[in-house]
C-alpha cells in the first residue's frame, strides 16, 4: 500500500487521480489518498521563499507512521540546501518521498505545452522518487524513468516506466521474477 498525501497543489489537484492510477498500475499496489495531518508551512524557508524537501520528508514520515510507503505531492517550490531547486526527493530505501509540480510547468519558460505534458511529468517524477524508496539509484538507460533529470527536457526525454532491471527492484514481494 502506498499513501499519497496531496498538499498545496492549487490548480494541479486534478493531477492526483491520474497519478494514483499510474502508481497502482505500475507498482501493483493499492494507493490511498489522505489529507496531510501536518502544517506544510512548517517546511517554509522564509529567506529563500521555498520549501525544504527534507523537512517535508520528516513531516510525511511522522504523519504516515502507519503506512509502509508515503508520497507527498505538492505544488510549492522545493529545495535542498545545496541545490537551487529539486523536482522531488526521496529516502533511498526508505518510506518517504515528495514530488512537486512547481518546476514541471512550461509556462515560466514562455512555452505553451499541452496540458497532458504536465501530467506525464508528474507521473514520471512520482515513479522516479518512489523508485528511490525501493532502493533504486539512478539508471544510465535512456529508456528508464530512473534516469536522472536536471531539466524538464530530461524528464520529457524519458519514458514513464522502469527498465527491466529497475522494474525487478520495485516488484511487489512475491511477484514472479524472471
Ligand atoms: Zn533521482
Ligand atoms: Zn533502469
């Protein structure tokens, strides 16, 4: 079971349903959507005007202490101290991950892209960060969602699926392995 916690998504709330369907399809697990039991404002860094993704991971872990895996999905701008921004973050081999749609939009770059582009990007980021919680590191294959992404163009270039090797790493326990 994966718990998905949407918060401060604004107009991107509509992405939750399709992302849930994508995760259930890919991981073969039930996804339950829950409101956050924490105040997201606690992760705001007032100086940067951005939200600390590590603080969100801790808030999500405490909030979902009874869930085997938790994914936060937000519309606010995330950072980790050494980087300008991150699309998302996860505990490698842990329980918590968070993704943001903030940097997935094309509008800030003056580009008009079809609305489904944003959904595709959000799905890929959700799969990618949850892949990290399964212990997967970045994959060199172009045909794998675990390839690292610095720019949205990198996200667009990779598919919304795991390569054969990475898929084995996220298979539910008891799944037949080839
Ligand atoms: Zn990554
Ligand atoms: Zn891979």
